[in-house]
């Protein structure tokens, strides 16, 4: 239950990091932010699909 919340927060921070890296034209930052967004976003989506949204019971 808490895993979904933590990974969703990390995914949101990765979105802000990606936007910030794009504004600063930081290529390495863009790569790492997109990789983080991909991995943690995938974990978030698959955990919600498998275990359901927390507090929904």
C-alpha cells in the first residue's frame, strides 16, 4: 500500500527533474530523469493494477 504512494511521489519528482533538465539543456540529467521516470512510473502503474489503489477498500 505504501509502495504505491512512494513510487508515485518519486515518479512526480522525476517529471519535475525532467522538465528542469530540459530547461537547463542538461543531457545527462535528461537521461537519468527519463530513466527514473520510466522505472518508477512502471512500478507505480503495475502495482496499482496488481494490488489496487491504497485506501480503496
